[in-house]
C-alpha cells in the first residue's frame, strides 16, 4: 500500500500532463479520486493497517489527495486559458474591414424622411432659441381640447375626428396639446416647439392619413404680433425649401388662436397648375397659425394683459411631400421599402 501511494501522485500528474480536454481531466479525477478511485480505495483500506501505519499513511494519502485536486484545478485553468488564446488567434474580427453594407452587398438603414425633416426643423428652431418639448400620444380631453378653449359642448370638436379610448382619453389629434403642457412647465417669456405623431379618424386619400406628424410651435412674450409670426414662418420655409416659397395667408378658424390663419404654400408638386395633392387648387394648406387666444393663456396661468404669443401647427407629412415631390401621403405608412429607400 505504501508503494502504491508513492506512485499515485506521479501517475496522476503524468496523466494530467498528457490530457488535453475537460473530459479527459474528468476521467482522471474519477480514476484517482472518485468513489471507486485508487486513492479512495487506499483511504478505505486504512482500517486494516496497524495504528502506527494508519496515521502516517492516512496523513500522506490526504496530502496526496489535496495535491491531485490542486493539480486538476490548475490543469482546468490552463486549458481554459489556452482555449481563450486559441479563440483570440483563430476567431478575431477585423472591425476596420469594409462590411457588406459599405461595399453595396447589404442595404444600409437610414432615417425616414419624416424623421429627417423633423430633426432639421428642430435644428432651425433651436438655433433661434426655441426649446424642443415632448408629450404623450394618448392624451386627456383637457390637454387636447378643454385647455385649448374647446369645451365639450363646442362644435369645433367636430373639426377633428377623434379616436377615443374606453377610459375617456384619446389619441391626440394635434400637437397643440404640447402647447398646454409647455405653459405648465415654462414661465414667459419662452419659445417652444413640440414635434410628434397625431391621429385622426379620417377618410384616407392622397393628402389625408389617419396617422401623421406635426410640429407645434409657441412663443410667448410681451407685445407679440402677427409680424413676429410671419417672420418665423418665413425663416422656417426658406430654410426647409432652400428658396423663397410663395405663400398666402388667409383667415382660418381655430378656437385656440385669435386671429387665426391658414398659411398655404404654392403647390410644389404641380407648380400651382392643380393636381390631386392640392385638390386642383394650386395651393397646399401647410401651416395653420395665429395669435394665442387669451383664454388659452389663462388656462396656462399666464396673464393675457401682460403677455401675448403666437402658435402654429405644421403638418410634417405634407411638408415632406412638397419637398420631395411625393404625390400620395399613403406612401409614408405603406412599409414599401422601394419608397423609403429613395431618401
Ligand atoms: C391643427 O391641427 C391645429 N392644431 C394647428 C394649429 C396650431 C393652429 C396652433 C393654430 C395654432 P389642422 O387640423 O389644420 O390644425 O392640422 C394642421 C396641419 O396638419 C394641416 O395643415 C396639415 O398639414 C396637417 N394635417 C391635418 N390633417 C391631416 C391628415 N388627415 N393627414 C395629413 N396631414 C394632416
């Protein structure tokens, strides 16, 4: 037994040195330390030895057991390490190489034209000192109508066909709800814009969608007049179209502005001759706007005797249509990759 115990350690070390996989190491562990393993057998047979030998051999066997366990651990560790080194060596990726996307193999993603124009508008307005605000798509009656001077009995509610939720809330029909939220978080003087998606229960045609995008704008300061409004609108259109665009301002009714206007631009699809987008009129309604109604300021806890303001609500889909000559609004939500990949 003594002789056997002397050779066990050397044999286990030798076997470990030869091994090259975790399965082989496990076999070695079972062979020497398992329930029926060589060392376990020796420890079990200690009872047959004389008390003097039992102590010495038992101690030695336990030392050897610990050494084999340590050797197994370090072999596992060194295998792990060399596997890692091999992986680094064999499976490295040259991230500087051109990918199929850059060499024309795979199509590259890009911003949707509406997002693109939205970010452009944000840049134009932030460069003029406006702050960009956000608001929820599911709104309350208060923010979408009530605080915009449209009480529940008001016939103006019918101007915007609304998707109501069962709990009495609604999908916001315009970004004007963001104005109201803006007045709650900002004290005058302030200039804010609020881009976002809006929803209306509309019959769909070449220029009407049920889901579309707007950018709201609001400026509140002392002595704001229509001249301020026209100035900002002209800067906006010039920056977007990179040229002077023919506009016309006609009276428009919105309960939250007084006076209210419809700012139309000369149809850029047909050059004013008449087409399905401009409904053969040569003009496209793009930008309703006006001076903020005193009641709306009051809802925002702003004194209308001291402050005044202008507001506008720009339809983004129609703006993109004018810019790129898109003749049907339904393309935007069509999911047709041939359409979006043109931008
Ligand atoms: C409004 O939504 C007002 N909240 C705008 C406003 C804001 C007026 C601030 C005054 C002061 P209107 O319903 O006209 O107004 O819509 C604004 C713009 O959204 C339109 O000029 C048009 O460009 C776009 N739009 C309206 N309905 C649709 C639709 N169904 N599909 C696509 N675009 C639409």
